[in-house]
């Protein structure tokens, strides 16, 4: 009984922290309509800042606390509101969510840059020197008591603010209808600022309170928040009392699992994964109301022409051949994952681009493909690759079934929870038997992966695998293009544009969603198997949620509706890795890049792939410049093969040549182009074009 | 009569498409002006420009003779411009009481506003704690209109008050509008449902393709012209 009570106290004090963090999450969601994926990361950053001030520089605790909570946290909240969210305010819910994912990813990378993760940073608990309070059989430390007091004060204060003051009503009104709030004399910008300041302060308080109980680690602290998310989902992202209840459930569950879970090899991960499992369950069980007044912005998904898709696929294959011949030694290994990860990123195109399903678990699907291939394809049998794809697709379909009820932010959260369950539990399991089939994961360590045998050839060298990956990426890109032009692609887009309309037109929602999840997971699993071959040794860490976020971000930046996104994402994600090893700090720069790119989303919300396409199209269509570009590239390639120039010179020369020729092509085209004609005179002063109707329709729809 | 609200040569655009081509319109205190015209003529845009929600590309906006061109919607609202937008001008996730609380910006206290709103629309009193989004369409419009009563506006801009409502309810709402105007408020009404508003309007303006084609007494001549416009015969 005494032990039971002791675990209960520990659980309640953890619950209090989750309640503080969770109520901050509810506050920002209710008052700004943004689901703050980076909420935990803000708390993490506050904990590090507090450590730096108090332990690092030896400032007195009250001063350090005041600086973090009253100066740094509000400043950070204002920064997020002004710099990150204002540019995407007019875009949709999904774009704002991507911004927050970018912030999460960026803060983890930045914290690991500033505070070397290999150094231990113990934080003392508050009032460590005071004797604990005793009440009968129960013992409560001062730190625990303080935590609970903070939670209660935060709860009462927030409730009063939101429900009893005009500022609170203004904050909620701003989410409901920003324009109308302006008409009633409220200042939407001010309301958002207040919300971000308070939300960040709550996250900071939670981060500082929880840090002494766990290791001060950027990833771990940022993801501890999964528990707080669970609490917030219990409150359906609206109700503060229910969020509190959720926090108590999660906190006590974790505490009692620590105390009473039987000891065996399979269960320790379950305790770590319990909050994520509970989050998944809460997402499925509670009905979620969409916030009203949130219109979705539907990005265009152009259908690629057959010729264009073929040319693109051929270029991808050619690029693989060029890379395989040009690269040497370390660079060959560094850039090896470029094309396989491109395939993983391409899986977002049908799933998120066409069908509008935001999933954060694609890299986990890739991990499953890699594991299956590692176990079955050790001898290089091609059929094992097929099995890897099928198993990944099956898992994808399994995720789709429960996720059918979710959309938008909730789907992203659900798939993230699924990924966390895989990371913390499933991937760490030793092998086990189900119905006579032996299932092995990463064997609690790392797995060796070998290349496949195709047509009697054993493809095991980096160069052969590079060419194989290029051919595969080309084929998958072609396949996605065919999908977009076909019936299934049109159905997926109809599903994205309006589920209700899709269903009333006789479409089967369940079948379509399961099919697209399975398809995307299969593509990701295929990419994962190739990725594994390039890496040769794989660990669970390489397929974790945190590892997958940058790929998602880059894919969003590229433009989710475009087939060229696979190549773009692979290049943009893995390409900067050639900078690794040039200096000690380049690794950190490379780690922060995807997040920075994600934060730039507001500047080209439709993606960079269409922009690149627009910029390079004159080259491809020009009968003089295109051969010139090809000649320059071929010449550069020959020089490199003959070893007359080194890799950097080749890269710089090819880029400079191509850019110069692009300028030339633009100039040639610009001379022939007509002057701008006002829209009213289209069809009068110049002939009416086929695309004009759509340009007008889009212009009107945006107005 | 001196104009309380005046638009002078206002041009406005949605992106590249110009919607208003130099509109001049004025409304005096206590006057109800009906703004009529076919779909896409730019009626709603005029109201949005007058409330500061939509920027004017050129032209001026005057309030009581003072130039307020480019002022923010919040500031215009405090200066007495009240726009009840198309659809339901309420916050659907806030309770009726919180919706009324949002109307305290013009100086009246919460209790005064509830007093005014509940006296004029007793049905709202019974639903004070209910979320506004769950009210019926007519009740939501009453709640929206309560803002026009309770904030003591100088100018009331109404956009499609009748949308989606039964004729009986529309009639009652427009009685309230006439009542508000009698207290000296300048009212500019946009309405597709011309018959409802012409009954209370002092003056009517017909907007066609971003230009005011006709202004004047809402008499039979205007009605004939309107029906020609709506029914598509030559103008």
C-alpha cells in the first residue's frame, strides 16, 4: 500500500508537469488555431537556458528563473508569432502545422549544436536541502509540492483569463473569425501575441520542472511532450479541466507501469511507449471537432505530360550514372542515400500531395522495408525486395484503418504517435514468434544489409547501388506520374478536395484511404530497403521520428503535388552532406538546414519544384540552348572522368555553365515575349488562351 | 442633409481584377440607403471598404467629414462603423454571452449590452450560455444585429441580412433596422432580396459591374429597372 501511494505521488507530480505543458498547448490552440508541435521543444530550450544560467554561469536560482520565465520565454513566444507564423497566417492549417514541425526540428538541432549532447548536465531539484513533507504514510518532496502548486495556479489563472476577461474572449474570438474580431474592436495581432507569450511561459515552466527528473537531452525532452499532447487530446484541445484529467491519467499510468510492470525483455519499451499508445487511443476514441472558420488552401497538383515524365525519369537515371562515375571514396558513401531517400520523400506525393493525408510515419515505413530486406534478402534474392515492399504496404494499410477517423492535424499527431510507439517499443524488441512466423526487428542493436542479385549480377558496390537506386527512383517517379494521370489519381484528388463530395459521388472512402496509405508505405519501404543497402549497417535510430521530420519538411518545401519532388527532396536533404567533414561546425549547419528551409515556407507555399520548373523550362524548350547545356554537362563529365578536374570544380563549373545558359535562354525568350496586357483585355487585345480561364478562376477564388 | 459616411471615387480590386471603378456614395444620419445589384457587382466590396476590411486602391473614405481612408477595422469600429458581414456575423465557438462581451469595445459595460440585447431580442436571453454556432440562423442574425444596437454605432453596414432566412424572420429583422435608423444611425444595406429592403429604404443605389448606375428614390421606376437587371433583359 505504501509503495502504491509512493508511486501515486510520483505520478501526480509528473501529471502536474504534463498539465502545465498541456494547458499551454490548449491555450495556443484555442487562441491561435495553431497546433504547436514545437511546444515541447520550447520547454526543452527553456530547461537548457535555465541550466546555462544557474548551473553553467552560476547565477542565483531566483534570478535565473526570472530571466528564463519573464524575459527569454516571452521573447521567444513573440519571435515565433512575428517571424514564423505571421507569414503563413493567411495560408491553411496544414502550412501552420508544418511551420511548427520545422521549429521542432530546428530547435532540437540548434540545442544539440549549442549544448554538446555528449556532456552530462545535472539539474538540481528545487528545495533539495529541505526535508520532505510527511502526511501519514505519504512523503512529498518540496519539488513535488511546488510542481503541483504551479499546476493548480496555472489552471485557475488560465481558466479565469479565458472565461472571465474580455482579453480571453478576444483571444478565442480571433480564432473563430479573425476579420470579425477586428470589426469588434479587438486587435487580432495583440491577442495572438498574448497567447504565444503565455503558452511559451507555460512550456518553459514545465520544461524547467521536469528537467531535474530526466536527463537534459534535447530529443528526449522535446518528445517527453508526447505525454502532454495526450493530456491535451483528452481535453479535446479545448477543455482545460479535461486536459488536467488527461494529465493525471498519463502521469499515474507511467508511474505505475514503472512500479508494477513485470520484468521481461519485451515490456520495458512498453512503458516508454505508453503515452504514445494512449495518445493514439485518445485520438481514436474522442470525437474531434474541427475549429470553424479555418478554410483549407488546396495546393495545385498539375498532371505531368507523358513526354515530360519520361524525360524526367531518363534524366534521373542519367544522373545516377553520372554520380556513380564521378564520385569517389567518402563522397560516394555520403551521397549514397540521396536517391533512396528521394524515393521515401516521393511517397509523400500520392499520400499528402494527391490525397491530402498528412503522415509523419513515412520514414518508419522505410525502416520496416529495410528490416525485412535485411533479414530476408541477406543472400540478395530479388523476391525479398518484393516482400519488403508488401510488408511495408501492409503496415501502411494497418495504420490507415484506425487513422480513417482522423484528418489534418489529428492525423499528423496520430501517425507521429504511431512512429513513437515503433521507435520506443517495437523496434527495440528482441525477435519473437507470431503464429509460427519468426519476427525480428533490429535485434536490439544493428543489422547488416547487403545488396541484391539481379540477372546474375551481385550489386554490392556503392557505384552499382547508386545506379540501381537511380533506376528505381526513375521508375517510381514514372509510376507516380502515371498514377496522377490515371483514374486512381483523380479519385485521390477528389478525396482531398472534398471527402463529402467524394462519398456522395459513390466513392469508397475507406478503400481509397487504405489503398493510398498502403501504396505510399510500399514506396517508402522500397526506398528504405535501398537506403539500408547503401548504409550497409542500419539501426533503429536512423528511422526514428526525429530523423524523419526533416525529410517531411523538405518534401513540403519541394511541393507535395509534384512528381519531381523525389529527386528534389533527396538532393536537398542529402546534398548538403558533402559539406560534412570540411570543418567541425558544418555538421550542425547541415542539421539545421531543413528546419530553416521549412520556416521559409511562407515565401513559396506551392513549393520549390514548380518554381525551379518555371525557371528552367525556357532552357528545356529552347532548341539552341538545350543542346548547349547538354554539351557543357557532357564536357564537364568527360573532364572529370579523365581526372582533369576534381569534384568541386566539376560541381561549380557545371552549375555556373548551366546558370549562364539559363540566363541566355531567358533572354532569348524574353525578347520574343509580349508585353503584359491587363486582365480585362485578355481575349480582346490578345487571343484567349486555354489556361486563362483557370488563371481567372484562381484569382477570383483567392480574392 | 450632411453625409455621415461618404465614399469618394473609390476603386478596389481583388488581386489583378478591378471590382470597383470609382464609386461615390454617401449616407446621412438617420437615412437608410439600399445598395442593390446583380451578383458580382461589387456590393459586398463597397461595405468591406467602408469598414476598412478591404483596402481601397484609390479614392477616399470620410466619416462625419473626417478623412479616415486606410484606417484599420478596429479603429473604424471604435469610431462608430459597424459592419454585420454576410453569413452569420457571430463567433460560432463563443457562447452568446461571450459574443455580447465582445461588443464592449465602444464603452458600454457588459451588463448594459446584455440589457439592450435581451430586451430587444428576448429569445437570446434564454440562450445566453449556449454556443452561438448552435443557434438557429435567425437567432444568429439577431445576435449579430444586437451589435448594431448595443455598440451605439454612427454607421451600420448590413450585408445580406436575409441570407438563408424565412421571409417572416427577415421582415422582423428589417423592422429592427428601421428602428435603429430612426435613432439617427446611418444605415447602408446590401440586399439581394430587394422587396424586403425597399420597404424601409429612404434611397436606393443600383450597382452594376463596379459602377453606380442609378441613385434615387426607391420608387416604381427603380423597381422596374431592377427587375430588368435581375431578369436579364436589356439595361
